[in-house]
């Protein structure tokens, strides 16, 4: 049976060796805690780093380590101390983590760490290749392994690969500062599906794809030469049942079975019945805004002194990445802040802050969640923040208030929480006051909605949605009505071609026979193309027509002396056998005076765009503009034009990075049909790459072989991926019939 291979830097457990005996402790962090539930459900293998360096694993314990990991459905990638340093502490946590969380000033760009990152990513990819069977699905996780998808794809082109990023993807302006930005993007594009927590991260990623790699993106599909990569947002959920059941069990525990921590919490509650507990739980990370939160707490106590001796802040900071200097500095800063605030504000009966710097067992986490009246989570930037969701899930009587930073991914789905800007101390102080005062009825009504949502969109649903989308993506080609022209299909077409008595072929030029160029005048035919067209034109009982939106002057200059048949300006002009162009359609051009100034105003406001004037149409090209901006302007132009031309017999065509205005009674379909009906053809073929070619695909008879270049939605029967494939196919027509 096919299995899923989960691959991440962290495994669900971290191994430790004490006096020769191995122990496994659960990993903290959203990725490990969330995926753990998914992993325990299905048939999967989790590959990752054990937490121990190669140097720390004695040879004679190797098998025991493997066995300990196997108990958790896991298998290890071996990393040396040097690799951990460059890959994990280095590139992952001193370059990518700060950069993707908008801490640009903390980001270090070290070539040596990047080299180690690449080498270690290759190790992870090799580990997958070693363990994966043919039909297995590969699910790669997080920023430590962004190059893995491409590395696996190179060796196993047919494998289904998904990638999920658990942290934010920053805006293009931030991401572009990374020296290895193109390599990182292209590493990710080895996937079939790339998932993010929120639509904003997805949008940022697609913007970088367009601007840095210049790839075509349509909605959330990225078009590569031979594949489509889908990008989507899947907000990660939690194992809701696990948290809510744990809370219920916890509340029904007899007093003597309660934990020490719970007993202490109870004691304090009993001594000051109207006291409130505020809870803050995070890994000790600068992105979590813990130091700011402490300052904001002090600000709150000074603004609302009535809460002194009544409110307690419980801070649980889990040690994290303590070899990275920024984390060491932060630890020091927090220690000092807690010391100072407690020193300045504490009274004999009251300590304003209880501070724990450690990892806690699950039961204690539940003690805290269920005992605290308010959860106060103020990350400066956070991919998701599962703690916010876990707190809500444990509130079995539906009381409790969640104050959450709007910079956390989870804020998108938790609108019923009190959302704050972590930099606005005034707002934070007022919100804590409001939370303390909030009537239970309001607390319950807010949490009711939140709980229903979290229960429904739990981590299992999240993983299933991702997996379904990944398998759909794999099966996508058949889902397209259009089929890729395989060798077999091509052979059948060639057989039909040879069996026919009279054949007609329509060939679009730009994007089909020749590539695009920033200046359309420069996309002139190369020698190979002339050779191909010469051979095609010489075929007996076969009529070839170049059919293009180009103006007759350019095509005349390029092709007239070659005597190729040509239909230009979308069907206005026709030239056959080297004769001068004659008009195929009678068209008006008085509208051009009116539209030209409109296009000029768009040229003025859109750097890089320009107008191409043809005899009977006007085209606004935006290939050289900033892609996002150009697209935006193109939709704006469409709106403006639609209102302007409402009463004229004009139409607007949206081609490949071009908006063209022309008479409605002219199009390639109508022109092609005129030629087709002029003789008795029994084999018709048409090939083209953009919207203007769709008219041909639609109008030609059903028996015609219609081929689209590229994978966008089309009326054509077949598609091909590249200009090279088009030329290869066309040269098959020039080969002698075999057999
Ligand atoms: P991040 O992934 O950045 O660490 P999240 O809030 O998304 O932040 O996830 C943190 C996860 O770690 C949660 O699932 C939480 O239950 C767990 N966790 C947090 N603090 C502790 C702790 N002290 N002991 C054990 N697990 C913890
Ligand atoms: C975040 C990251 C995870 C990481 C976790 C804990 O949640 O997205 O990839 O595992 O933090 O960090 P650590 O460095 O201990 O793995």
C-alpha cells in the first residue's frame, strides 16, 4: 500500500542519551505537535533529525536509536555537529527565520551556511529517495527544507510532492534581499502543491514567483514548462478532541490526583477570589514579542492601578535555539525585565509575574490553559500560533478570553477573539481591562463560535484537505478536457494526415513558432524556422497558413518573398503564394482616434508599456512592466475600454501580456473558416498559444486537430508545452509516410 512520507527537520520526538540509556521527549513547536496527530492516524513514515549529532551517537547505540525512533514511526537523517551548525543554527535560524518574520536586521547572509543548507537538504532528499516506494506521496515541511522538493523531483519526476510552509512567507520587498532567492523558489517549485497558512503568505509567494522567476501565474497555478504547480492556503488546525478531552478529564480529577502546579494555582485563586490569571505561552523567540508583552503589562498596571494585587501574568517560555546569539540576548532581556518589573511592583502578597523557562509536560499545559482567565498572545509576527487555538479548545465551560495579535496567522480565523496590534500599548492596556470586565455571557458567545470552527477545521481536516488537493493535482491532466499530445496521439494524427487528400494547417506565430521578445519587432524568425516553414510549404496537397495578429508590414517584410500564405491582423489581410495583401474583411478604423489617447494615458502611467499601432487595431503591450502592476493596469484598461466601446462594433482581446482593440467582425476563427470553406479539405490542423487563437479552436469543425501551446484553459483538443515541442511536431508533417 502506498504510504505518505512526512519529512521535516524535527521529528515528533527528540532523543537524549543519558548514561547510555536513550529517552524520547516530545518536540515542541507547531509543526511537530500538529503533525503528530496526523502521523499517528494513517500509514506514514516520518523522516527527520533525531536532535542528536552524529558525534553524540556512540556506534553501539546506533541500532537502539533506530529502534527508539521506529517506535514513533520515524527514521533519522544523520547530521554532524558542523552540519547542524551551518544548516540549523546557521541558514535556517539566522537567515531564513528572521527574514521571513520581517526581522531583516537579524538576518545574516553567509555563503558557508548556504552551502551547508544545500548539502543537508540533499541529505534529506537522499533519505527520501532511499525510503520511498514508487507510489508513495512525499510531504515536505517547513523552511529548513525548501530545496528538497526539487532535489527529489530531479530523481523521481513522476512522484507526487507536497510542501507546507509553517512560517510566514514575507512580501517580495523582504524576500528579494535574500542572495539565494531564485534557488530557494526554484527548490520549492519541485513540488506539485505548495501550502501556506494564510492567503496573504500565498499572495506574497506568488508575487515573488512572478517578479523573481518571471513565471506565468494564473489564479493560484504556476505554469512551468512541463508541469503546473498549485499554490493554496490551508490554515493549520489542532487536534481539537485531544485538547478538549484532556481538559474534561483534568476537571474531573479528584483533588489528590491533581498536579503540584494545579494545586498551587488553586491555592492562589482561593486566596484572592477576584484575582485574574493572564497566560502567555510561547517558545522563547523574538518573533513572539515576549519582551514587548512584559513592557505592555507594566504599562497596563500603571494605567489601571486598580488591578495591582489582582492580576497575575504567567509566562511560560520554552527554551529554543539557544545557540543562536539573538535568542541568548532575548533570554537575558526577558530575565532582566521580569526581575525589574517584579522588583518594582511586587508587594508582600503579590508577585505580578510568574515566569517559567522550561518545557512542560502536556498535563501541566492543560493545567495552565484551564486555570487562566485570559490568554494573552502577542507575537510580532507568527505563521499561525496554535497556542491560541489550544487555549480555546480547553475551555470546556466556554468561559475565558483570548487576546491575540493580529500579526498571528491564526487571527485570520479567530475574529471573535480580542485582536490587538502588539505595538500599541494603549490598545493592549484597554483590551486587558476589557477582557477582565467581559461578562461571562459574552465570553461564552464568542468562544462558542470559535470552538465550533476549531472543532470542524481540525488538524485532521487540514491534512486531509492538503492531501486531497495534492492528489487532485497529480490527476489534473486527465481532469483537463485537453490532453497532452503523446507519442501515440501524434502517430494517429500523422496517419490521418497521410490518409487525407487535401490538408489545411493554420499556424499562429508568436508564442507558437517563435518565443516572445520584449520588443515584438525583434522576434524575427530564425534560420531553423525558415527551414521548417519551407519544408511545410513544399508539401503536396497541403496548404499552410501563418495566422497572426501581427501587422502586414512586419509579416510582409519577413515572409512575402518566401511566398508563405499569411493571414494577418487577426484576419483583416490575406496574402497567398507571395501575392500582395488583400483585405479579407472590410473594417472601419475611425474609432482609433478615440481610443489612442486612452492607451497613451496608460502608457504614461505604466512604465515599460507601449502601444503597437496596426492598420486596423491598436495593441497595448505590458510584457516589460512590473508583472503585478501590469496585470492590475490591464484589468483597469479593460474596464475603461468596455465602457468606451459599448456602442461600437469593437472587441477587446486579452492576449499574452497584451490588450488589443479591434473590430468585432475580425477574428482568427472567422478568417480560418473562410479559407476552410473555400476548398474541400479533409484534414485540418490549427495550433496557437493565446486567447486570440481560441476563435480558431472554436469555429473550425469538430474533426479539426486543434492544439494549444501551454496549459491554460482552452477549447483546443490537445496541448503541447513548449515551442520546441511545436517545432518537433510540425517537422513530423514533413517526414515521409512510414509503412
Ligand atoms: P511555534 O510553532 O512557533 O512554536 P505554535 O503556537 O504554533 O508556535 O506552537 C507551539 C506548540 O508547542 C503548541 O502546540 C504547544 O502546545 C506546544 N508547547 C508550547 N509550550 C510548550 C511547553 N512549555 N511544553 C510543551 N509544549 C509546549
Ligand atoms: C516553528 C517552526 C518549526 C519548528 C518549531 C520549533 O514552529 O515552524 O519548523 O520545528 O518552530 O523550533 P525548533 O527550532 O526547535 O525546531
